[in-house]
């Protein structure tokens, strides 16, 4: 009885490990191309909104460190950094969206 439980636990751990690995691979492959990201932004944000994003970025993104220029990171890298930093800067969802629109438009691809 005890042995059976160990085998079951062992098996489910192995299964879980496989599933987790698969999920990671899939999400990586699903990352959109840089050009798609820029197209998405252009369809959702006007030039005026991007300018507002620039102001929000200048005001809020140099409180803890120097102001990192959009060109300092690639789009892929920004997509990883921005959600975390927008939270740190306590930006509203709307402002975070505008900052993302401004920064990604000028980021290296
Ligand atoms: C409350 C403080 C705080 C605010 C506000 C803040 N940051 Fe940061 N930022 C940090 C800290 C701490 C680090 C270094 C550690 C880390 O990466 O979490 C960092 C790192 C970074 C980096 C470097 C990441 C790397 O690995 O190269 C970038 C780029 C950045 N921040 C951008 C921003 C932007 C854009 C904003 C505005 C939306 C912002 N930060 C607002 C604290 C802050």
C-alpha cells in the first residue's frame, strides 16, 4: 500500500514536470514579433496619446533610478520590464498603456 502511494506520487510529479515544461515552450513560441507589437500599438494609440505617455514616463520613471531611454532596450525586453516598473511607479492601467505605447514605438526591435 505504501509503495503504491510512492509510485503514484512519483508518477504525478513526473507528469507535472513534463506539462510545466511544455507550457513554457508554447508561451515562448507565441511571443509576437516586434513588428506585430508596433502595429498593435499604432492601431490603438494616437500620436497624441504617445506624447502623453512620454510625459508620464519622464515624470514617473526616474524617481528610483536614471531615466532609461526607450532605445536602451529591445521591445521584447521592455515587454518584460514594463509591467513590473509600471506597478512600481503605481501607474493607472491607462497611463501604463500610454507609457508602453511611447516606449515601444521608440525601442530597438
Ligand atoms: C519605486 C521605484 C521604481 C520606479 C518608480 C521605477 N523603477 Fe525601474 N527599476 C527599479 C529598480 C529597483 C530596478 C532594478 C531592479 C529590477 O530590475 O527590479 C529598476 C530597473 C529598471 C530598468 C532596468 C532593467 C534591466 O534589467 O535592464 C528599467 C529599464 C526600468 N527600471 C524602467 C523603468 C520605467 C520605464 C519606469 C516607469 C514606468 C520605472 N522603471 C519606474 C525601481 C523603480
